[in-house]
């Protein structure tokens, strides 16, 4: 179940061109808090790596709090926050051109004069017009797709065809007949065509975080140049065994087998399916617990479903974890599960668990099979097939030696395939390619 090799070929610099000369790189990201999203964390980590290599960085972002507008510093990176606040029902319109925000972005371009503008998340506030302004300012423009929102209004979950198609259809092309019933009055005719126009005219290089996301985006008429997988920065300090033991005692996990689910709690992340799996697994593993790492107030909305499946007493919601508590949570688990029923573009939680040498069982939907190679350092299964997915988890719970071997294999992949240094190397090639395209080299 290895992913196919990408057909996208990296740019080769013209003869005599020297890569990685000092550059001014401006990042666009609607969000700025590194605690709330993988794309934000890795942006700051790449920015830190770039500065260590002699480049300059700036992040342009938005805030819905007027008092936060202005310049600040986060994780050593200069940040320019622009105020933006509007009713979410107008997002399909505002995402194309948020005029008040874009006028301020234009002035930042004029003042800072970036060599490269690298867009991460712009669907909600910065808008696609910020890419047009970057092209007009003479910058090389690189767009990284972390999700499906270049063609979909939300998390993509209508692609698999349902039980009729055994949940394996992979129909990625957007069509009004699917989008209007889903979005109703939020549907904007022509939205996707406008995005395609901007991406074709104003963006020199389009990257995606997984090959499968590239296939989905290309099915919707947008050219993708390269896959650059997500990455993580390895921890300088891992928690001690005493700290992990204390964490287990705190949450009643001592002597228990622990499955964990992390990230944003949402029905599309497969939490309902995971409750069903727990009901299957408890028959063989009566000491099993499900550690839900996320806001407890959000989990409370799912608690009735856990009770309906008879597993509510097996669920241990931790609330929001960060810092050493989060590290201890990873150290305390036996298996990390990622049963998303939507198109999961990559799955950063998998990498975080791999750092702790934990085996991972992930969804077959989207790019997760590229982060977790089935049978090499984890397992892949369709989350709608409850028995199959449960069995993949059970294999690791039954066999500590298998679990340990898979965990070691996964940990070894981080420095080879999923390091911030490696990701930065690839993005520097994309920056050089974008600059060369702008200059007509």
C-alpha cells in the first residue's frame, strides 16, 4: 500500500545559477497561533530554519480582534497582523478578494519588498487576491495546498461514493450538483473558476503536502508542480519515564492499554467510528482505554454517542494539552489512531506519534498512506470497515515486539523523510524556481 511515486518533477536551475542566495521570504497564513494547526507550526519551524541559513522572513496573518492588529513577534519571527472579521456565510465571496485586508497586504509588499511570497492558508481572510498583489509586486509566488479548499468549501468527504462503491470511489472533481446541496446559500457560482484563474496567472509554483492531494487538485484543473511532505522539528528534550508514569496516574491509565486520538475533534475525524472500534476491541482487551487529546468541551458533544456504543467509561478526555503534558501523553500511549472519514491530506499527528516510537493506524483516505507505509511503520485501513480497522489496532496490542519494531521504523523515517531541514531544502528549490520564472530565466 505504498503511495505511487510523484510524477511532478522539481525545477532545475539554469546553468550557472547558485541556489539559496539570501532571500526575503514572506509567508501568508490566515492563522498565527502555532498551537492550533500543523500548517502554522511547520511554517514557524521553516522560518526559523531559513533564518539560520541567512534568509529573512516575515509572516502576514489576520486576527478577528481589532486590538491585536499590528506588528508582533511569535517564535522569533516578525508578524504583521491585519484585522478581519465578517460573517462566515460570506466566506466564498470574501475568500476571493477581501478588499480591506488586501489593500494592507499590498502596502506590506511595497514596504518589505519580498523576493518570494509563500502562501499557506488564505481561504478565510487574506484571500486569493493577495496572490495577485504578490505577482504585481514582482515576487515569486509559491502556493502550498494543505487542504482541499482550492476546489472544496470544507473538509472533503463526498469523494468515496459511500457503501454502494465500497467507500473506494475517489471521485475528486467538484461539481455544482454536489456542492449546492452541501453548501446551499453559501454556494458561490464561479468560485472555483476564479481560483483556477488566479492560480494559473499569478502563482509560479504550486506544492501539495501529499501526492494524493495533488491528484485531487489536478482533477479540478489546477496544475501541481511538486509534493513537499509535512515535517516536524524533533523535540530537544523528551519526557522522563517518571513524568510519563505521573501522567498515567493523573489520568487513570496505569496498567491500561491505551489507544489515542489527537488533533481537532470533529465528526469527520472519525470519532464515531473509533467508538465503534472500542466496542469491538474491548471484548479482547478489557483493560483498554481511549485517550482523547483535545478540548474537553468539544468532546462533551460526542459523549452521548460514546454512551450509546457502551464505551463512555473507556474514554479518557484530557482537555487541551500542550508543552510537556502533550509529550507525556504521546509517551503514555500504545497505539495512535487516525480514523478520519474525510480526505485527510497528510496527518501530522502520525509524525508526532512516530517520534515517540509509537505504531500508528491511519485512514486510507487521502495522503495518510504516504506518511505511514502499511506494514513498514504502521497500518492503513478504511475507517468505515470497523472490523478491519479494529484488527489493525489489535495486532499491535497483541504483539509488543511487532509494536516496538514498527515504532522504531517510524522513528527512523523522521530524520530521513520528514525533517524540517529536508522540507526547507525542497522549499528553497521551489523559491528559486519561482524567482527564475518571474525573471524569465
